[in-house]
C-alpha cells in the first residue's frame, strides 16, 4: 500500500513537470505567434489604409476628367450618373461628393441625404486637402479623402472609403493565421510531451533512488546512460551512494561497539552498586552482631565493676566510661541502620522510610517533613525499594546541608507498571551552573543517583531554580527485566 502511494506521488509530480514543460514550450510558441500575428495585423492595417487612401485619390483623379465639363455646364444629372457608376464599380467607395470651392455640396451619390456623423461642409481650403479624415457615422467608420478639381478652382471631390471589406479580409487572414499557430502549438505539445518523457525519465529514476536513500537503502544505484549533465548527475549520485554505504557500515560497527561498551558500563555500574550495598550490609551486620554485642558486654562489665567498688571517685570514673560507651553504642547502631536498614528487608519500604524520617526529624528540628504514599507497595521489588530508600537519604542529606528549607514533601506513588518517587523542598534552589560545579568538585551524590536510575531502566530528573526550591523525581519499573 505504501509503495502504491509512493508511485502515485511520483506520477503526480512527473505529470506536473510534464505540464510545466509543455506550458513553457507551447506557451512560448503561442505568445510568439500571437505577437507575430498582431504585428502582421498592425502593419497590414497601416499598409492597407495607405493603399486605400491612394486608391481613393486615384479614383478621384480619373473621374475628375469625366465630370469636370459637367460641372462647368452645371449638368447635375450626368454628373450624378458618373458618380454612381464610379461607386458601383468600386466596392470600397461608400460615397462621392462634389462640392463647390466654398464647401457647399454640388452633387452626391446619396439620394436620401447625408447619414448622421458626416459633416455637410468640410474646410478644405486651409490645409485639409491632403489630410484623411475618419468619421464615425451611422454606417460605420468612414475614411474620407479630398481631391481638388482643377486645382480647387472648380471644386473638390470628397470620397468616402469604407474600411469594412478591408477589415473583414484582415480578420479572415488573422483567424487563419491563429488556426495555423494553434496547429503548430498542438504539434509542439505532442513533440514536447514525447521528448519530455525521454528527458525526464532519468530524473524520475534519480527521484526514486533518492527516496530509497532516504529510507536507508544505500545500495541503490542509478544507470548512467548518457554523458550529458543528467549522466554526470547520475554518476555523482552513484559515488555519493557508495560513500554513504561505506559510512553506514562504519557507523553500524561504531554503533555496535558503542552498544557493547554501554552494556559493559551499565553492568559495571550495577556491579559497583551491588558490591557497595553488599559491603554496607556486611559492615552493618558486623557492627550490629559483633561490635554492638561487644560493647553491650562492656556495659555489663562496667555495671559489675561499679557495683563492686565503694570508692566514690572510681564509681564516678566508671559511670563516665559507661555513659561514653552507651553513646558510642547508640552511634554504632545509628551507623549500622544508615549503612543498611534492617527494617527494609523485614517490614518493607514504607516502614523503613518512616523510621528514617523519625530519626531525621530529631536531628533537624527546624525542618517539617511530610511523607505520603499510595498504591500497592508490596509489589515493589527489593532493588527498586533499596534505591528509593537511598534517594530519600541522599535528598534529605542535601537538603539539610545546602537547601536552607523549612518544609520537605516526599511522595511515593505505585502505578500498575512503574513507581514514582519525588522529594520536594522550599529551599533556595540552585542553577544548572552550580550543579555542574558541584559535579566537577566531586560532589557525586546526585550523579550516582542518575547513574543508578539508568541502570534500573528508570529516569531521574532535577527541577530547581534559584529561590524556588528543588524537586527530585525518579520513575522506575516495579520489576527489573
């Protein structure tokens, strides 16, 4: 289905490129043909107007020899007959007027008077003889030329020439020219499509190969069939594909080696944490089982000595030793609990955290600590529970040393597949630069927490800003995979 959609996309893009190619060629031919036809129409129109004026003057010169005697004898009937005959023998002549030198009409081919738009008189005595006038009459546009009879002493001919036959002929030729241009454009479109397919086929092949490269298939190659720019482009693409394939193999090897190193690093970190916890457990057990018992025996012997002596000074000295031994024993027990809480194995995570918080509140009387939890805590595995306990220890230790906080809130939430633990305070907070300086100064408590979270397939986040407090959050799976 995906391949079908890709092919449809390629076909649509190629179709668009064909259209652009055709539009460029056919449009260029059509515009050039239209400009050529317009130029031809304009030049022909100018030439034919000039020829029309020339033919009108020639006609006037020919009939002036015939009707000049009729004008002199004032034979208007014969004069009109000659004018009508000249009009009928020439399709372009719309009317002929014979005027007196002062412009009054002597004879004309109009039987019902002049049509609207034509002037009854025309001033031809002051430079109007050689000028062609165009009038918009009720019978269309009329070109009127003036020709003097015997130098204007007898009168003038006003000959109206119609442009309609000329324009009809010109438009007919123009339409024929446009039809020829359209036929040429159609042939050019067919040829353009044919050559465009042949030209764009290598480009289409390159486009498909580039899509394969984008999907990670660096083994794709493009056949080099020509030596032109497209062929050189295909050759360059093959060189690039070969280099990408080599780089991909190198990157695969590096990635595999990096993954192996990451696995080794995670295994070493896990072994380090496990060894540290085992050592803490062993030391805690020795302090509890051996050292503490020895000191309990010392207290018993000191009590016997104190009971068997009567000297006040000796009794005072033994009492001091006994108190010091008792304080040392309490310190050893507290140290043993911090190294490895026995309640964590016996009564679970919640009891161990609450017991630790009781001891913490006694040492930090100015700090209010609250703890709430929800979910089935019994589903949490021992390594996850131990890490949560260590995070609470590390977070509260940092708060007591650096945060200057008044309240601390600890939240433990057990979800169906993961656990979330957060330690939030209202202290002075810190910036990212300060955290980086602490790491460089070997203050690695939070760094070790992050590393341990990574080993346990979890996440560790620190949200802190100067003056806004700090929040430590971890998210861990309930069981290790």
